């Protein structure tokens, strides 16, 4: 089997596999199907476009949805083009996508997170992980901005900062965008109302 894989390694169509291995069309399709089940082939295309098969001599792990997939899933009009391949293995939730988008420090990714707050179900985990990464204030500020424009689930009261923390101001932070929210969470919000309206 590995000899066959090496002979057709690369990007193929059914016709090129037929030609390389001198098989009938149905035999080539059956071979590609068997190789796909074993993990040596992935495919894309189809319909009006020709179906392309990527054949490799190493088994390919199935791709799980990552940050860009979740952000695009919950934003019907505002789509992000992935600037790197964000793959995850195991459980990956909206809470993880919010934290990873904050870590990218991309304004477009931060805007896309606003719609994810309606799908947050595990506030304790989001709180714990954000505090571990040192980004809880940013999560809270994004949540408050999301509440101004979208219907979102309520954050439990215990996660809202205490009165003295709300009053702690940082002189070097520029709070032109959403100044009240910026003051409450002591962070700078890098986008304005027009940016949010675009999503």
C-alpha cells in the first residue's frame, strides 16, 4: 500500500490517479476512499469544481474547529480570513475562542468576539482561565461593549469588579472609545461604535 501512496503522493484528481496507476475510474475512486479512511487522503472541492485529493505518505489527523471557525460561525456578516492555521485537539469552546482572540491583539478578532458572549455558558472557567492569562479586564470590557449592541447572556454578579476597582484609573490609558466601560475595567478599547456597527 505504501508503494501506491508514494506513486500518487501530492495533489490528485480521480483522472490523474487513474492515469498514474492504470486503473479504471471506479477502482481509482475505491482506492482513494480506502486511503481516506486510513488517513492518507484528504479532499476538498466538488460540485462545479473538480474534487481534489491531497495524498501524503503520513497519516493526517482530522482537523478540529479552531478559533477562526468559531468566530466565523457566530458572525453571519463579518467573516475573518485566517492568517494562521489555528488547530485544536480536544474540547474547544466559545470561552476558549474569546481568550485566544484577545491574545492575538487583532482589532478584527476582538470585534468578532462580541457575538460570542451570547454563547458563553461556563463563566467560572472563563474567569479562571482569563485571570490565569492576565486578560480578565479585557474580557469584562468586551462583554460590556457587546451588551450595548447585542443580546447577550448575563454575566454573574460575582465576576463584576468591586467599586474600588472600578474607580482605579490609569492616567496613561486613552479612553476615547467607550470611556465609561474603559474606566470601569481599567483598559483601553481599541475600536469605536462605527467599527461595531460594521459587524
